């Protein structure tokens, strides 16, 4: 509808060269996963990132420019000039331009908008403008689960202007949250100042709430809890408010060879260390599986690798003692042809590999494979090899049994067991200590979402200091 303009956030190199003091790194993955506001601890290491985020909030909430901070105004002038000179548009520009068009895309007559509690005021303004040209619209959301205030979202934008009771429909039956957890969740959310009162019934199950003396810095005691529940066939979710609080736990899981993942944030390699891909830029686990489980044609009673598998598992193998001179690059080039007769694949291996390496390779010996990895890549195979020895090819499926992430990263998801660390960032703790205000209520909503991810069991860990969140609910 808008002519597919180039997006400024993806083309910041020239801006950074022109305005180095406003340099934008756009490393937004951690910010989005953690729900960090521009001024929060760990939100960004560069003033340009923080200023761009704060500018986005001002614009998303339609704050008048005379109320903007001087530094944001300075950044705004530089940013607008850069976009104008390069004919670029940022995300907020797309909303503003759509407002000028008035009509909805494709002259749509019906509008269905989900997760509306996380829409910003200007986005909701756009929806309501579109609604004037539609037969009807449906806005679905839960103001108690507004998590993205750092983008400018506010529950008030969803709730106001109010609509008549005849136009409201509350889904009153939960199919996830058990009774005891719902009682805790209601105690948390009752402290919110402005919200739509609503009641819903728990599923027909009491559930359980336990406490643990484990902390995010010393999570040793939750490891046997995770292993025990997974052994029972229960899915486990370990949550924190900030991604850095998951570091010690991830280190423990890796050290013990316990597979874990976060399928809701598949782009984060640190949360998905054993992703398995058959070809291309496969991770260490994928290359290991490519070696151990050939899927090519059978030749004289031996199952051979596909060209893609052969390229994958030979990539980390050291040259000395294994390959003829220049043969590794030739083999890699040949493997780009995906359809090759088995005798061609076998012949290429015989030509490329030394006799000893060939004999070892076709024995499918995991220890030999690991011993031949180049020293620079050895460490990357420590955890995948532990998982493979324990789970075989089922590692990725077993990793789905243990989800590791922030509350923001699993919004909308569920698990049989939720293990929750109660700590918040330093700035978050300062806001929480005030027991009022927007940031305080944002913390309440964050933990409300966290505890209601469980279908059965909630494990509340120990805070590092007194006054952490769940101290108020003992």
C-alpha cells in the first residue's frame, strides 16, 4: 500500500559514519527478549540505540515535541535528515503514512486484530481510522498481559475509549492455568491501578506451587528438578526477567549435557545450541548427526552419506592426516551437486581421504570424528557430543522438553512445569521499591504472565536479595 519503501533501521551504516556520536547498532534481539526500556540496565550499550528507542516511544505515544528531552530532539533532527537524504522510512513512518491514506489495505471490510494490548496508541489510532471504512472490527487482547510498554504500548490505549458492555466478550474458561496458580496470579494483578476487571475459571486441576533455594546465580538445585520432571515426560520452562540471568543455568545445562531450546526464539543461538540442519551452515550438532546417520544410497551393504551430509561433516575435520593435498576443497565443490550416484560419492571419498581416514570414517566412530575436529572448533562440539551420547538423533526433540528463556520470549506459550527466577534488573528493582507508577505495574504484568505459563506445577526460586518480587506473596 505504501510502495514498499526502504527501511531506515536496516541501513544505519551511513548514518553511523555521518553521526558517530549517535551510532545505532540495532542489536535489538536482547532488548526485545528482555522487554528493556531505553534506560534499563542492559538495554543498550550505545546512546544511539537508547535515543532511537526513546524517540520511537515518543512517536508511538503521540507525545508533543515540546515535551521531548533535548537529547532526543537532537537525535531526531539528525535521524530525520538522514532518512530524507536517503529516501528511507523507519517503522513509525509506516504507521504515520498509513494514517494519511485513511483507507485500509485492499479496501478490507472486516478487521481482526490480535494481541491488541501490545499495540501502541498511534497503531490503535490507525486501526480505529480504518474501522470507519469497515463493516466491523474485532480487537482481541488482555490488558493484564501488556508487556511491550518499551515500544510505547499502554493498556489505556486498548481500554480507551471504552465500548459498551454489549460489545465485550470475555473468554471465561482457562484451558491452561490450574486453581492454585490462578489464585497467585490474581493476587499479583489485583495491584494494577487501571485495568479491565475480569474473571475467568481455572481448568479443573489444583496444580502445585513449590519454592526452591536456587538463585539465578547459583541454579544448581534446579538441575535435578528439571531432569526429574523431563524423565516423567513433563515439559519444563525455566524463566527469568532478563536474558543475562539465564547464563549460569545455561552453563550448568551444557556442562551436564542436558538438551534445552527455545522454539519461540529460534534465532537465538545461545538458547538453541543443538539445532539440527542437514545441509548448509549446520551447527555442530547437525554436523555430528550428519556423520553418524548417513541417509544416502546403500553401496555394497554400507549406507553412504548424501552429498550435503558429506559436505557437512567433513567441514570441521582437520586436513593433516585425513585429506590429500587440495582434496578437501574439491570435495566441498563436488558436494554442491545434490544428486550424485553412490559410486560417485564413494569414489570422491576414496580420492579425497587418506586410506586410514576412509577406514575410520566408514566405521561411524563418534570418538574418531570428535578427535579429528580442528582445535579451534573442538569446544563447539563438547555440548552437542554429550547430548548425542545421551539422546542420539532425538536430541532436538528432547531439547523441546526444556525451554529456557525470558518471560517476554515465551508470551503465549505454555508448559507443564514453570521454574521462575524472581529477580529483576537494578533499575526495575528501583521502580518496584516505589510500589507505584507505570514501571511498577509493568513488573506486575511481567510476573503475571510468567506464572500463568504453567499447566500444572510452578516452582518459585529464591531472590538474591530481600524485597525481590515473590517476597510480597509468601
